[in-house]
C-alpha cells in the first residue's frame, strides 16, 4: 500500500498549489535574440555546412545562436622523449593519503600524462578509504590559480635562498636571546613530522610545537581527556548496533573527525535487526535528515533532555516524558545501543558515561589521532606572544586572524614578534602579517605519512612535480635544521628511513603501493573517569533564551580549508539545496514571528531577508536568512568556513561566522537579529527540474510493514508491481511495449541500482561525476537562472508524518501539493503543518537511460540514440540545440549549454585558465555552447574496462564494472551499485530481484536502466 504522505520539496509548494504548473511554464525561460544573428551579413554570406543550415533554418530558432559556435582548435606539443612509465591515453593510479589539515582519506589518485585528474577511494583502506565531497574535490584545489606561487620577502618575490637566510638568522637570534621559537600548525598526526620537529628542537631548544585548528574539536578532546585519560577521539563502529540516539551530533558529517556513514549504512540494511536512529537536535542536519525519529528542540532543551536521559540510565530516574522513552529504549537494547552528543564538553562527557553504562559495542577502544588541539596550550602560546617572549613564529598553513574568535587581537599582538613566517597557500591575513612567506605544497605534490588511528599507518606520495615554487613544512624544517644545500635535506630519504622503522617487516615500497598499512596493535582507549555531576552542572548552566545559535559545518565547505574551490562552493547543500552561500537558518514559525521573508519572485527565484546577527556583543552584518523546515523554534543555525577575504575570488563568498565560535561551544545563547530592510538573492536548484508534482516519487515504508506485509499484497502491498489492464488481461508494466524491445542479451547490459535507505545525501557522487565528466561550474548568477550543468542531482523531498485518506483527488492524479489544506488525518482533525518537522528523503537522479527513451524519438537529427549496452548516447557534434529532448524528458536530467564555459571570462572558474584546465579528463570532450549534455553512465570508463579485458582475453569482473561509474565508485555507503545485468553473478542483478525495487515514473513506460529501492523507516507510524 502506498504511504499516502504529503511530499513536497519546499514550503513554497505548500503555500502555492499552482507552483508546479508555474515551474513547468518557466522551464525554458530565456528567449534568444536571433534577429541579430540572422541579420549578420557575415554569417549569412558565409558558406554553410548541412549542420549550419539546420541550425539557421531547420528547427527551434530560439536555440540557433547557442549552437553556432564550433569548438576552437588548440595545438599540442608532443613528447621529445616519452617518459617510460607513461602511455598516452592510459591512466596511472597511485595510492596516497588525502590530508589538508581538516579531512583525511586513503585514496587512489588517477593521473593522465602526469596530471592528477580524479580522486577515488582506496579499497585497501576499508572505512578509512571512503571519500567525502571535499576529498573528491581536492584535486581541483591543486590547480588553484589564486595560490601563492613563489616565496615572498616583505611583500616582494624572492628566492628560497634569501627567505631561508632570513629565517635561519631569526632562529639563531631567538636561540641566543632565549626567546621562544613557535611552529603553529594545524593538527598533524604524522609520526615523521613529529620526529623531525623533535630533532629541530634539539638544535633550537626553545622551539615549541603548538596546534591550532579553525574547527578544533576542543570539547570532544577535553571530554576524551577526562573520560579516557588521553587526548584522542574514540573510534566507533555501528555495524553491530541496533539503536543510536544522537544529541546535536552530526555523526554522518564532521563529527569526531570522521564520518560514520559507512558502518551506519551497513547497520541500516532492512531486516529484523535494522539499526534504529533517533536524533535530538535544533538545526536540520544531514544526520537528522536520515533519522527514523527526529526530535526538534532548541539547544537548551536538547541539553535538558540529555541530562534527563543520563539521570534515567544511571539510576536517578526522570519525569521527562521524552527522556523517559529514550532511556527505556536505550536500556532495552543495552550493549547494542550507543549515544552520541555534541555542542559542548559536558554533552560529550555524558554521552561517554551513558555508553559505558550500556557497555556499547559501538565503542571499539581504538583512538583517532587526527586532532590534537589543546585550548590551554594555545592560550599559553597567546600569553607568550603578548608578553613578547616569541622571537620566531612559523605559521604552517593556519590563519587565526580569520578563524580565531579574537583574531583581531591576535593580529595586533603579532607586532611583538620580530620574525613572522607564513607557510601559506593564499594571500590571506597571515600572509599579510608575515615578513617572509613560503608557498605550501599541495598534498598531491608532497611526501608524508599519517597515523590516523590505532594500528593504522598511511603514506602520502606526490603524483605531480610541484607546479609552482612551493615547499612542504618538513622540507623547510630540514633546511633550517641542517643548513642550506645540505645533502641530508631530501625529505623523501628522511621519510623512507623513518617509515621503515615504523613498518617493521613490511617493506616501504609495499606500503607505498598499498597506500596504507594496518597492524594488530592493542586498543588504546578505555573508560577511566568522567565527572557526570560536573557535566550535568555545565549543561544546566546553559540558560534558555529567546533565540539560541547553533554553529555547524557544511558537507561542502567543512572548516573552510578549500573555500576557494568552485566545485565545493557550487555544490548544493543537501538540505537547503542552496549553493554559493551560508545563511542563518530559522524555523517557519520564528520567521513569521520576526517578520523574516523567503519569497519567490516572478521568475521562481528565491529571495530572503538580510539581518545583522549579534551574539555576546559580537555582530555579524548582512547575514541572509533561510527559512528551514525542521528547524527548532527558538533556534537559528549558521555555517562556519565562509567569508574568507583575500583567499581567492571564489573564497570571498558568504559571511565569516568564526567570530561567534569560541572553539569549544557550538551552541550559544542570547542571539539577536535585526532586519536591515534589504533582500538577498539565493542561488538554489530545488525548485527547478520539477517532476511535475507526480505522486510518490520517493517511496518509503515502515519497518513493521516491510517485515510483515507482502510487498505485492493485493490490498496492503507496500510496493505492488505496476500493472495495466489490457485486452489480454492485467499485465506487468514492464511487459507492455509500444515499440519492439532491444536485444540486450549479447554482451554487457548496464544497470544502476540506487538504495534510498543508504543514500545520506552527502554529495560525494556529484563531485565525482563533475570531475570525471568535465562538468563546468557556472557560478551563482547562472544557478539562480536555473542553468546548472550537473549531470547528477540529489533531490531532497520533505514529507509529512501523518497519513492522509485516499480520496478521489488522489485517484484522479492531483499533484500532492494541491491536496494540502484540504487533507485530514484518520481521526478527522486537520494536519499539523508539514514544515514543522518533516521527514526527509534523498533521491539521486541522473539520466535513467531508458530503453524506450522519450528523448530519442523527438530528436530531429538523431543526436541522441540508444546503445546496445543500455546507455542512452549523446553525439555532441550532431546536436543542434533544439532542446526537444529536454522538453520530452520526464526526469528533467538533460542540461543545455547556454554558454561556452571554458576559456570564457564571464565564467572565471577553473576552466577559464590554463592551470585550472589541467584537471580536465581528456577522455571526455569539453562541450561547447548550444548542445545538450547529460549522464553517460561514464561510458568512457566502461569501454576502457571492456577493452582492457579484451586485450587480456578474459571476462570483465563485476568489481571492475562497479568501479567504472564515477558516482557508484565514490559512494561511501554503497547506495549506488553499477553493473552488468547479463552477468548472472553481478551484484546489480541480485539487487534487481529485491522486493524493494521500483522504477521512477514507471507508469509512463520509459523502461529505465536505473532502478531504486524503497526507503524503510524503523519506527511505528502514528
């Protein structure tokens, strides 16, 4: 039986029942002034090809000028002597470690002719090899044209020799004067780096290593110090858990320096022991969006509920109804339950103590060493600076002036330090404050090692020669320790010697080949303390106020390390579906109470109020406000990592929220907002590419129904196969054809399976697709004009909790938003507003590669056609840009090139400069304007896989095909599975037989090669 829920993509659909119709009318918004083109004597007088004739006179003159430009011819220079390890046209893969100070992953780097062009997960690393959107996008940060390109001294270009002389002079002076030499670095879990610094300290005894992180995990580390006696974050594994309760903890995002989405997805496989997830939070987070039950409370109420749950579990009891129910569930599950908390040290301590009481099996005892910030140590360093005790300060790619909440005070105190050296990648505040600047080498240009957690050792290797005159901090320390031009200054040799002693019996080359080495070291963390009473007092001390602020990190931006990466800036937020912005999220009720507006203009573009936000006497000016369904009343949220000045043209986006963050507490009371009277123009993509309000696009079913009701039950079936009544009786929809079926039994026939139960909406697949297929960045203005170029999008659907009665309107096919306002629950009462606390479903949508594709039948020049392997092809050089195919596509997955995005000054992103274009995949053409483009199921990779097997006279393995599609290969939860349906042993064929399988818009008879699996919620529907 269908779930009969109200599904909507924005609250504007609820306000305006006719919105879908308006969107359909606005789908192709721009008319092109072709008169100017047709009146051009030079154009009309020129000789024309058949294709030019069709452009000018054949079809859809509104698209003529967009298709008229041919791609330019660019000459290349051949090798004089070909490098012996490079075969033109064949990629090389190198195992390495992605680490930029904030994120970590063991990865495979794909290179073409010496250029890194793609990041893939390292399968040898298991969960540590999974990549998020930032890891996928990091390859573009290598080719950042706004980087510092060579050493600087007093603002002028200089040589390393001159800069090193200056630094060594400062080190010797500080040593002689007994002044401190401080290396201020982000958390750096490199045993070789620490060994090198210890040797550096032997030469300069006053040297000190101080850690500073923009997003420091200080509360989590302080709690770990108290509970475990060690400043290391605990590692969790949810595979054996059946209940997780989280309090403000975004554990599918940037929680405890590592996402739990892989083990979370494994535990969420539908079945009797499926993990149940309850989220208690204020902001609508990506974790809360995936929860079975979401309790929305303002931060002070979240703290109170956590305290009451703690009291109930440790024996004190509670009278709080919500806390009592949660505690009862936790105690019933016992060791198979786990609690996570975030926001403050006290919250983290109580979560650890609850887990200890439960004996939670999710706690592995392993330690995560990626973060080691110590607030007391940093405050001590600030005291040294203010007292004039620091003779030399070396800042290793950190910028406290931007990200420390007292950054301006720190900037003033730097005048007391005679020698300030910035190892920096951008001309940021630390760059401007330093006398000498050394460009930092990108991780793809560097040697290194990382010990991310207990028993794991990973190696980093360069995959390209340094593009500019840059140097990693380890190379600099060797020079300053040994002196210039010393033979011992080769960091590769130093690293190899150090790694060999760590690896033991494993050879350095083998570890380098694998990228990671795992040993069976004993666990390092155990419960040793924890003051519950003190933690309770801390949480109770957070007093409720009218508005309470929650600071958070976005899945795209993190702490802002890669703020100048246009792929990440344009990546739509999973929940708001907005790009190129951070904003204050507010609940619909608070927005109405405070007079905050989010309105659609005549072009269906979203505009919102701008406010000044004041917290504890600090004001952030001109903050746009987004009305977020599911936001707790009395709370607002704001993302960190935006508003970086002088860090590149792309980075100067949004507002800087770090002045509101003390480094420990993510929740702050007494927030005040003041409207400026101005409006902000949002760039969102949620309301474009509408599926016309069709009913139940994203299917869901309660777990009890899934387990106890047959999916095809005549009356109660929750995924009944679609049937049509024909002259021959009822027939399955897949058996009814208007056209002859293709013979797809010879050779591979590709299908893609998408499990809505596993998709968390993280966006890694979008960036992987963008990197693999040269999808351009179009910028905020074009996104606002509904002209994104993404081949893959993740639709986010909200749905109400209550079921509605099925009545004639539904049967007649009315769009779901049209039903809102007249629907009543089974008890006859009016529904609560669905925007208060909606359920969320994420649904990836790309070209469905229909076997009976509507786009193919309407193309007048056969530019789009069907392949024998199941893919729907696009011949770009045939396309004349009529856009008939886009109009006829029910899934709205085709994109039209309005402009030439490469080498176009209007689109000043990576494709506009030679450096940025180095990331382009040479196996995929860069499309020119005037043509349609869409997902190809990475046909370049599937064909390369087939040809490789043919050369070796063998069958392609299922695993090879699974990794041939960029989105599926990047998915850390296994939500996407790509493979050959004609291979009886393939995983995709096994998934095809699932009773949760369904097709998107199956009723229209397109027979897609992409299929979905119904989402299962582990809760009792009310």
